[in-house]
């Protein structure tokens, strides 16, 4: 079984010690300590105006490319990083993450990718031949192989990588937000996650080091309509969790603007009955968070740095 922290590692085998996440709300950057692994993570944030980023599967994602590049440069520079290589955490809405089952697969990677691309042709709403595709074996036994696959339109990936370069940095590993967030979870036991942005909501279920469920739903532009959409996504994930794992989650791990403290019973949570306690996907102990970093926006970066 693969470790979630090992999903989509860079060719060098480890991720850079510098990471940033681009969200509709802004750019969060983080730098892992060089002196003692895991001892400290320095975090910084630069906001984005409404409309600067509208993530999706078609270009352009950036309504104000210069503003995004400036926010990247500002947040990354504030971490005082010496390195220029960066792990880039992208919005879930800009890629697709799927769990695919096969009876068997070739043993060589160069033969596996064409098989995956063939399966993806009827599963994603874009051309896959030039798309960026990565995969990780989640579980394997005779007659069954389970893969976690991420696929991103090539031109959308190029757009994100180019804006990082325009900010003066070099993109290394690229991770969708919820996969990066999952890497920071305690691997013991099952977990239910909700990752909310103003553009989408992703629900995911992990069990130990295995990703069992990953669903992303785009949200309407009108935020007043988000509550019922989010509640339905969470209710569906809760039902899946209970049916599959024959248990009720002890808590709901949450990432999003405002953090868990923003999730009030008067909001979308009122539709979920019974609702588990909501807990932040918080930065690791020892993190040094600069005063302007909004609560609830750090989980993707701190997760991406778990193998730094």
C-alpha cells in the first residue's frame, strides 16, 4: 500500500522545502526548516482580489495574471527562502482526481500510462493525450489493482507553471489541493476531510495510508447558494463513509477560509444530521505563522511540506 505522502513526488524523490498554494482567496507560501526536519514551518500569505483566479479545466484560469504573479512573489519572498524550486499546490477544480480499478496492469511505467489514458478518455471532459497524468498504486492483490490518478489539461498546467516562473521561481512537484492536504493527516485510522474554497468543495476519505474517496464539486458564483451544495456534498461523503467503513467518523477535518471556527450550526452544518465535530486541518506544531495568514488556508502547504 502506498503512503499518501508519496503521491506524485518530484523526480528527485523528495519535494522542495518551499511550497505555495494558489487559491481564489490568495496565495499561501511555506518554508520548511533546513536545520531540523519538521521543527518549524514559516508561513506567509498574499491576498487576491475577486476575479483574479477562477480555477477550472479550461484556460485562462487567471483573470489577472500579473496580480497572481505578484501575490506569488510576495508570499514566497516573505518566507525568506533561499531556494527557487517550489512545490506548487493547485486548486482541485483545475484538475481531476480519480480512483480507478484494474484487473491487471503492465509492469513497466511507460506501458501503464497509455492504459490509464485510454480509460480516462471517457471519464474527463477534456482531451487526455496532451494532459498531465500521474498515478500511484493504492492497493494491489491478485486480480485487482487500485490506482489514484490525477489528470490535468496540459494547457492549464502550463498556465500555472508559467505564472510561478513569472514570479521568479521554478515549479517542481505539482499537487491538487486536497491531495496535498491529505499528506499532512495522521495516517492512523480513517478520516473524513472537507476542503472548501469559493470555487469548489472537495470531500475525501482516507483510511491509514489509502485514499478511498475523492470528490470535487464546482460551486456556483453566487456564494449564497453554497450552503446547500456543501451540505449535500458532506452528507453524501458521510453516507459513503458509514456504508463502506461501517463506522461513524469521530470528527470532520476541515480546510477553508475562516477555518473550523467559521463553520456554525446556522450555516451549511445545520443540514447535516447528525453532524460530527468540525476540526481544523491545522499547521503542524512548531509552525511560525505570520500575522496576515488567514485561518484555514494553510493545510495544503503544510501537507505538501511533510516530505520536505
